[in-house]
C-alpha cells in the first residue's frame, strides 16, 4: 500500500477543521457563554465599547477582547450562534497554526504537523470552540506570541518582536496577566537553562513592554473612567472598586492570595484529573512525553533537547494555576499547545518498542471512546441523526482498515486523531444539539424573537438565565420576588414554584408552553440515562397571566 503521510496529515487537519466548524451552529450554553454573548450584544446596541455593561449594570469580571470581537462580528455579519463563535474559532485556528510553526522550528515539519493534529483533535480544543469562553482567545494568542518571540530570538527581526508582543497584548486583553505569565515562564526558563544571557538582557524587551502598554491603554482608560474615577460606581454590590487593580492583580493573583472571593474548594490535583480527559485521546502519549522529558532533564542525555519551552511552559503554569483557590477545567487549556508540541516531539522520534507498547494500550482507550460515542449516538441522545451516524461509522471503518493495512509506526497517530475526530463529530452533530433542547431559556428566547409584540409584556420570574436575553435579542424584565410583578407582565417564564405562587395569589393564568429544563453544563448519570431522565429534568412554564 502506497502511503503518503504528508497528504494523510493534511486530510486529517482538514477533517478536524470541518468538525470544529460544525460546532459554530450549535446553540450557546448557559451560563458563561450565553452571558458573554448577551454582553457582546448589549455592547453593540449601546455602542459603549470601553465601559462594559451587563443588563445595564456595571460589569467587572472578564477583560473586553471577547466582547469587542463578538460585537464586531455581530455588526458585520448579524447576530447568531455562528457569528458569536466565529472570532474564537479563528483564534483556535491561529493556535493550531502557531503550534505547528513553533514545533517546526525545533523538530521539523513532520513534528509540526503532528503537534497541530494533536492540539486540533484534543477534547479541550473541541470543547472551547463549541462552548465559547475567553480561553479560546487566550490559547491562540499565547502560543502565537511564543512562536513569534522564539523566531525573534533566533532571527532578531523586529517584525517578530512586534507580533510577539501584540500576541501577549491580545492574550492579556482576553484573560488578564496570565497572558504574559505563560510566555515569560516558557521563554524565560528556556533562555536560563540554555544560558542565553545576552538574549535575556536585551533592551528590546522594553520596547515590547511599551507595545503591550499601548495596546492595553484603551481597556485601561475604560476601566479608569468606569470605576477608578467614579468611586460611587457600584459593581457586585460594592462601591469604591478599582477596575485597574481588579484587572491587573485581584482577578488573577488574588486567587492565590485569597483577595478574590471566588473559591470552589478544588484540590491541588484538580488539573491533573482534568487533563486526563481534556487531552484525550492523546493523554497516554502526553504522560509518556512528559516522563521522558523529566527523566532526560536529570539524566546524562540532557543536552539532546534543544528547547525547554514546551516542558517549562507546560509544568510551571500548571503548578501556578493549581495553587488557585478557584478552578474550572478550561483554565488549564492555555498550556495545551505546549503539551501538544512536547507530545509531537516525542512521537516523532519514538522507538519501535515503545510505540508498540503504547499502541496496545491506546487500542483499548480508542475503542472505549468509540463505544461511549455510539452509546451517545444510538441510546442517550436519540433520535439518531442518520448523516452523523453514516459519517461516524465511515470514520470508524476507515480507521480499522488503516490499522490493518498500515505499519504500527503510522497507525498510532492516525487512529488516535480519527478517534478524536469521530467522537466529536457525534458530539457536535447530534449530542450537543439534542442536549440543548433541554436548555429552556434558549427555547423561550427564540419564542420571544418570533413574537415581538409579546416581548414588551414579558418577564421572567425566579428563573432568569442569559440565553433568554441573547436569543430574544433584548434585555428582558426579570423578577425575583412576587411583589415585583406588575400588570404589564402578561407573559411570564417561570418554574413550578412560580406557578404555585400565581395559584396562591389567585391570579388567573393559562400555561401556554411547558418546557423540559436541565443545566446542560452539569450532566449527571440520572440525566444521561433515558430511563431516569424525567426524574432529573425540571419543568419550566410560559404562562399567560390575566391581571384583574
């Protein structure tokens, strides 16, 4: 069998991008993604680009880049799931390409392609494209900056210096100081261990910091005007808040010192078990690559590694983020491009014996993932989408055929990538769309969009979520207390307790629609099991109220 590896790699990357692209049409999930989408829409409608508002109130949590880009996408292409996710998808592509180019510098073109395939087919990247947060922008910007600054250190081109610090600026505009922390830890450690003292003390780094300062100036001015120069401004129930202090210190470093009030009691090994599933289907190979790097660092073969960017840029931020008092899975994704680089370098030079051992272990993992994916496809989230089933079965059939025809050297990478591809085709093509039918807030928002006359007489009672605002294309009235309801609120979205309140107060009403409702980002076994799903699913109601 004639095997053109380069061509196969290109086909894999193209197929990965296609499956990622499908996810742009999937509904936006509550809570975070729908909140960011509604903030972006409010920014566009209010034409306020420097002072961020959420439901007409001051907002101080995430930096503005996601809101700026999504609002601009809305302005150019209209408001939709696709246009909200498009900027983040483009940054994911930037992340894959930058990972390829950075890996290519040190390990050659083949390893570069492998790194792009590994990152692109990892569960982490698929997940942050379908459920868009700020982390997709962060990931793409950080690895882009590391690539450009690596090129600058090697070639001394001002163009690379400029782009490198533009990347850092974008990363900081996406998620704060971590945007500069990861490149500094990765590149700084590499230069120290390789004793490149002249590169460490270049005066040009000051020019780079000036570039960062200039690019952060609009955001900083907006924070100062909204909060620092206006002590009476209230945010999160507080006044006298410094927006600049919050952004540059409290939001990130305050999670280590305890100044930031957010805490979810996660242990120091939270990101360890997160990475076991988030880096699938490449987890075993990452573990082996990391073990190989650490062992060689302390062994006699230390000199054979020409860079420490990947291992230092992965381990040091991993430790720092693990010390935070508040963690969510996607917080660690920023280091996964460097994990992909390290894994690709390992696989590119792997010996035959190690490869055969890993392949035997990997077969159990891959077929286990396929079994879980088909359970989703044919049992958990039915009815089955026939096209998705046909393509998924086709990918599996082709994978098995290649595993028989190709030598083990080629099977490991191709079969692993095809598994990540096939599993996420099922997720993006069927599981997520079916899952989101249980997000009643988006269903109500779409109903309001189709009934603009009722929108002026609509309110939520006890059950507001951000998807209602985004899909209705407006900031709807929200009531938390029964006494806040008025005769203008003739159409009410509420829960079972809200319906009981209307009955207790003898307010005449008619249930227009009953929705099944579930927090789709917090899956449980009872929900996933179709036989017990009704026990896990709540009910929400759209009622027509007749006030006397």
